[in-house]
């Protein structure tokens, strides 16, 4: 069985072609992909080739679609589903605690063909059925929303004061909305240099912060970071991952506050232990999600209009190679999604 798919090769040339996929067997399901979200990790792979175990690859791990075939009968054809892209090993010490802690984690698209294709075969255990009437165009946000939910779940208590979200890409926006869903009335500020994303944050109820004047200790560093000088936040969420963003977030957090690190960055950052000790700062990391995907599906099904503004650009499969190649230098306002079928 063949399917049209996006195919980056070892030289990272991305073309529209076709690939052979094995028909589903009992325990598997054939999904007709309706929408596939573009994640920052996809762009990293296209720029570096990192993480991919086979070539030509087919990326795409944020997937919503409908069941075409399920030989074992576990789920009815026509059911709208989202795909759980995690592929933990199930054997390591990390897996014994939670799938997200797997030492050998791989992801759909990186170790097996993903959702930038018209058809996709995955284990039945890797799909979550959506409530009847759920829009696939909104359900495609389920995985990044699950990531945001998991990140916020790492907090041991509600933030006792204002929150700063650094970076307002799709995950930053979803973290913002998740904070407000859990704690309505929470003051959420956003630092985002891209004007179009800052406007989206403002439209969704955030307050915008910008570098403030002179006079405070560390002002020069704060202005270089693009964070406000002289302002402290009980929680700072780093969803930007630019060089030194962790150091900037640590300077902006209040004494006794928490820095929640969601963004992936390979930049080395100097940490002064005495700063952490004397200011009682907690730095909390998180990765992926655990049991949040079904909850994310339910939230999106119940309140689609709340999340609809986050999907700002849709591409047909044949349009995707050119646009994905330029996303790094010309980012979209919100989430970019790929639609493999015209109908």
C-alpha cells in the first residue's frame, strides 16, 4: 500500500513523493490523516537531520484524522482520533516511573513514518478517540496542549503572583491558556519580540511587557535579554529557548519563585549556585506528556472556539515543502498545520 507523503532525504531535501506502508494488522489502525501540526522539533529535524532513524523520513507527530481500517475491530471506521506520538521503550528505569521519563524515547516521524502523509498506520493503543462532533482542525492541537498541560502540572501550587511567559509561539500560547483555564483571574504577562505574536497574546488576554528604563541593578542585562528590569514574577515560563533565555528567566523570577523550562535549547547557560540558594529559586524542567492527551482532547472538544485563534496557517501537502523550508526565518503567528487531502 502506498501513500503520498513529504519525504526529506539524508541531504535534508524535502519533496512530495510517495512511500510504501504496510497494511494494518490486528492491533493496528489505518488513519486517514485530516490535519498534521508542524512542531518546532520537525523544523529542527529538517535543519539538522537529528533524531531520525530511517531515510527518506516522513515527519509529523501532531496528527488528527479518521479511522479507515482496524482489522482487530477495537475502534470503528469513521471515528475521529488523535495520535499519541510517544514511543517509549517500556523497559528502562525511567519508564517504570512514567512514559515521559523514558531514557530511550523516540517519536512518531523520527523512528517510524509520521503524519505528513495521507495515510498512517499506528498501534491501536496509540490513538485516542474524540467525542462525536469534534473538529479535526481543532483536535490537531491535542498533543501540544497535552504538553502545556503536563508542564503546568509540574507546579506544586498555583502561582502566588504574576506570571511571565517568555515566547509566544504555539506552546507558549497554550501554556498561557492552560494557566488561565486552571486559575481564572491569574495575571499572565508575555514577552514576545515578534509583533504579530505579541498582538495574538494581547488578543487572548495577556499583558505585554517590554524592557523598562534605567536604574535597577542588572538593568543592562535585563534590557539585553528583552525582559523588563525591576519587575519580578512568581513564575516565569521559558517557552522561547533562545540563547541565554534560561538565564534571563532566572533574573526575572521573584525570590522564592519558579522557572518552568519548556523550550528545548542546546545553548550552555552559566548558573551561579549561590543565586539559586540565596534567592530560593526553583528551576523545573518538563518533557512531553504522560496521561494528559485524553484530557486535552476533551478540553478541545468542549471549547473549540477558545483554541481556534491559535491555528493561523494551513498548507496543502504539495505547498508544504516550500513553506517548511522558510519557517525558520519567516515564522507563522501561531500553529501551522498541513492538510494532506483537498476534500
